[in-house]
């Protein structure tokens, strides 16, 4: 132990005040037993806070804590300096490799880069965010966002807005039911960020200054594909702009009327059902979990009195619940 605990500090104060050590009396006045007094004495002596008197070795005298602290902290500071030097050395080694990496980007594959691990994706996003000067566009499918992820994004997004960067984000309508998302949007909107929601989104996208874009790696991987090719980035940003123009300002579902919002979401599910989409696709397009989407589908079919999806689509169309121009799986 490199610092005294509560009992040891109490005994040190008692000895400093009484200028002698009387173990039984100290134990009685401090409310400790002899074993605790003996253990505290051993520890204080080991730390150098108590020292035997030169004239009377049986007596202990207190040592200036500042002197002891200087010795202890000096060792710690030396260890920290050693670690900092090692950290600096590691960074320099990786920095040397950075030049070779940038050279590799001059090859044909430089315009599209796969970043497989989530830690590397976060580092790439943080770097792109720090270099962003004008605009960030984000499409965040799903109705629920992890509070820890939102907390991590808070500092990064606040810094962007403070630099005058315009920040626009698209969510699914279902995000309006999510408390953490509501709180985050309220906080960032007050700082100038813009948020809209839509029934369906094209997928996940983060774009910076219309120069670099991040899209998910194929499959269930947590990786990302970094796109730098100007035409591809422009195309992705135009897809965002189209979705943005059709989306609605983010608002609390309760403020809009929970029943009205729920019915609006159900109408979207009906249209997707009638178009022949599978449960997994409906869940992804509406930002729901598969389980929640299937519950909605079952409730809708029961309400319509339909025994099949085909019948559900027919009944929905007859009741004016779907748009006949809704694209099917082969069209979108």
C-alpha cells in the first residue's frame, strides 16, 4: 500500500498529538483493538511515516508526510514518464507506417476501402469528423439507439456544430417512440442540428463534406466500407437528399398522438405486405426488430380479417389503405 488507510491515518494523528506511543491507550481512544493498532503501526513504519527515536529506539516519532509523499510520488512520476515515452515511441512507429498506407491509397482500390473491425471504424469516423468543415449527413435506420452510442456521439457532434458544420440526420419514424433518441435530438437540435424521420430509409450512411462516405459492410459484420470516389459519394449524398425532402421533422410521438403515429406505421407495413416483401425486409425498412414487425403484421392481418398476405393486400387496397404505385421487391 502506498498511502495510509483511515485507521492508519487516525493512529498517525494520535501519535503526532501525544508525542509518544501507548498502544493500549491509543486503541481505547481510537476505538480499535490491539491487533488493528499493531497492523497500523507496521504499515506506517513500512511507509516511512513513523521512525524510531534515535535516543530511545522503543519510541516512535512521526515523519513529515511531505517528505514521504515526495518519495512515493517521485517513483510514480518516473513510471509515468517511462510509460509516456513508450507511448510516444509506439505512436511514432505507427506514424511511420501511415505514409506507406497513404501511398497505397494512390492505387486503384483507394477510392473504396473496407474497414473490417468496429474499433477501426470508430477511429476512421472520429478522424473524418475532426477534419469535417462544412457538412455531415447521416442516415440512422432503426427505431432504437444504444444510449452508450448516443453518449459517445454527443461530444463529437457538439464539436462539429461548434465549428459551424451543418449536421443533418435521418431516423425511422419509430425513433420517435425511443426516449434516449428523443432526449439526444432535443439536446442537439438546440445547438443547431437538424433531424427528420421517415417510414422507410435506404440504409445506414454517414458522409462528410460530400468527400468521404461510410456505408455498412455486407452481412452482419460491424465493419464499414469507406467511399472516397467523387461520383459514388455524390450519388450517395443525392440519395440522402431525396429521402430528406420526403421526410418529416423529428417530433415526440406522444406530442403527435401515439395512436395516429402507430396507424401511420401500420399503413406502411400494409403497403410493404401488399408489395410482397418478407418479414425481415419489412422489419429493416421500418426500423423495427423482427419480433416487433411480426407482431404488427399479425395484428394487421387479424384486423383486416385476412388469412393470407395476398388477401391482406387485397383487403387493404379495397379499403384504400395502400398506394397502388408502391414498388414491389423487384422495383425497390
